[in-house]
């Protein structure tokens, strides 16, 4: 069984026992969370859209992603600017799709 769920503004295809990285969520490591914004569920070819399904997950850890370098340059003008960014992420584990 799988579900397409919206988590923190992004859509993910999840199955039971999947671990994934999402944008930072409220809560501490070990907390149980529930997502009710399920867009679609499927089970062996049977697809249901926008049902009353819920996805239950557990927060495993809070961490930061890899550094992304943003480099801006205008040629022949002597303009260069470098900037870096690390996204705050939360690792979650899907426990159940009900």
C-alpha cells in the first residue's frame, strides 16, 4: 500500500517503514506525528483519490542538509558574489497508513 501525502508544502509517495527527509517539522526526536493531507492512496491497483486516509509517522532526527553554493557573476563588470545555504531537515519514518 502506498500514499501520496503533502508534508510541509511538498508531495511525497510513501509506504510503510519508509524513511525520508522533509523540511523542518515541529516536535522532538521520538515524537509521533500524523498527516491528514493525503491526496491519493493505492493498494494493488486500486486507487482512491482524496479519501479520509491518514499517515502516521515518527520523528527520528533533526539535521542540516548539504551545503549549496550560490555564485553570481556578471562578466566584464568585475562583479562576483558567493553565498552558501544549508537547509534544515527532519528525518521521519512512516509507521502506518490508515
